[in-house]
C-alpha cells in the first residue's frame, strides 16, 4: 500500500501552524504524485502560498516532500480535547485523511482517558493510544497528531502542539491525571 514511488508535496509555512493558531490546509498539499511531478507540485504549493498571503515573493515557506501512504483508516488524535478537556479525542474514518479534512465524510469519535484501560474499536487500538500518549510526553505538550493505518501499521504523518490549550491548562491536566 505504500512505497517511495508515490509522494506528497506540502507546505510548511511559519504562519500555517504557529504556537497560538492553526491554519491547517490554508496552503497547498498535493497528494499521490510521482517523482516526475515534484517540480510541478512544488510550483503549485508556491503559487497557493503567494495567493493566500498576497505576496509577490515567497518568504517563510518550506516545502515538505513525504512518502505517500494510502491509509485504510486515518485522521487525527488530540491528546487533549482542544475545547479544553483533559481527555484524548480520536476522530477517524475508513478513508484517506485528506477526504476527512475536506469534510466529505463525518468521522467516528472515540475518547481515551489517561491511566484507564481504554478501548478503541480498532485492531491494536490500545497500542495506538499508548503511542499517542508517548508523543505527548515526548513533546511535553498537548498534541494534534495526524495519522493513518495501512495494513494495520500506524503511521504518524504530522504532530504539532494544540494551539488552544495554554501551558497552565496543560500543567493542570497533568496534575489531575
């Protein structure tokens, strides 16, 4: 289901995912391309950045080229619910993550609680929950984690701090845990 002959070209601008705001999908992500299409996809990402920022010159933009993974199950885990809840929120569906981002499918929702035996209605679900908690511990921050599962193997596509939870709130959650 995955190999290096299919790629993703995506933006990574400083203004896209900052410490105080998230602008997910503000710029471009080009999926499922071949190596021969990298130049064209990169130009598309640059043009979208220029259009959104109304800039004539590209500044503060990086381009990420990743392996494309066609996940059977995917989407996002918030290690703490962004609406200021200390519990993990897992949204997923049996489709590619980009289809979910564009709102074409309503995801299933599950919750996990720190230090409880959690059940996620996916094969190996408890292991995935443990991995997501470990990512939070690694970054010492509540995390927004994009992921997919391909052939029952978990792939972390991106992880970044949740922008709506302050450091003080996060530390209070850790105390409550």
